[in-house]
C-alpha cells in the first residue's frame, strides 16, 4: 500500500466503494464512534 496526499472530496469521488479484505479484523462501532467519524468528515469538508 502506498500513501499519497489527496483532497477528501476528490478521494471520495475516485473511490465510490471500499472493500475490506476478509482477513482484516472485524470492528463493531457503536453510534458514538459513527457520530465521531461523521463529525470529522463534515469538519474536514
């Protein structure tokens, strides 16, 4: 995996679907974690 700088909206426009490999650990987010992520996305946008 190679990290590169990207603007948030351009990144989402280029990557409409995200796939988590099956070997990745499963995560269980509560409403609180989802709200924090969404607030961070809004703030960055």
